[in-house]
């Protein structure tokens, strides 16, 4: 697919690029045990979305596509898998990887794949601190692939400009499970903006890119959380 065709495709789906969040900030928790591994719509039904960005071999921006309901399998973005967890993670986990259905991999393009939940910040959320916590372990990351978790805010009244991009670098995450978290303080400037939390990777030439995730939570807290927040502490908030 040529860059010109890609650009035309991006324009054609412009209506899909605008986030459609209407759900206010609310706690979210998911251990993936209650989702049907074989259901292609299981992640979409749980509110997960995907968005792709494509950069050329020289990192010039080519196009974006999405947001779309998250697939469960099919070689693109994400799926529910079994057998990658221990006692704390249970039988099923989420794996996030590149969009291997994107043919620009073969051109040496860098495919950025984002898998996320999307919410709307409202006046009552101002002054609150929200934490995004999860467990993660390395899959088959290889070559030039990078991976991260993020909280992002977007301003729909300013061309959907990114106003916050808070990340945890997961590129070198171990092959054993660990606890991670990041947080955001909602100030008055964010009223009416879109908040996304989730995972991203950037890969090229069909290189391996998977990271496994489990015990995901998004919750409100008083003090700002740190990356030392433990899963035991998170679970105590939901008892």
C-alpha cells in the first residue's frame, strides 16, 4: 500500500478517529477470568478499544486508524490467552502486541499499536487522583520493539491535542510477573477532556512484540501512588 493510498484511507475514516467517550471516570477492574477466551468480541464488550499509528522507516508520520473495538485474536493488537499466569494471575491473561495485519510492517514502517479504555473527565473529577495499576511480564519482545503503559488525556476542543502522556516503559520488563502503576491528578484544565489508560507497543518488520497483562485496575486514591504500589494494596480497595 502506498503512502498516498494510506493517507486517503486515513481521511476516509476520519469520523472514526474522534474519540466517542461519554462515560465518566469510574473504577475499573479486570482479571480476565470472566471473559470468554474464544469470543472474538469479549474485549470489545468489556470496553477495550484499539488505535494504530504508522510511521515510516525514517519515523515520518504516515497515518492513523481507529478507534475500533478491540479484537480478541486475529493477529492484531490483543487477545485473551491462557496458561501464562501463576497463582496470583489465574487461568487467563491479556496479551498486547503489534497489528501484524498491517502490511506496512514489510515496508520497514514502525507500527504503533494502542489498546486502551476511554473515559470522559467531568467537573466532579477535578482534584481527584486516579491510579492505573496492573501486573505485567515480558512475552516475545525482540529487535527494535518498544512497549509501554500509559495514561493519556486529549482535548476535544483543541484539535484532540494530547495534554498529558504519562508512561511506564515496559520494553525491558522481566519474564516474571511484576507490579506496576502510574497516576494522574485531575486539575480544572482537564474538565471535558478524554482520558485513556492502557498499553502500547511499536514494532517493525513483524518483529515479536507481546507483553502479558493481568489484574488491571483503575481507581481513585488520596495520595499520589507510586510504582511501588502492590497488588495486595490494590485488592484491598475492592473488598
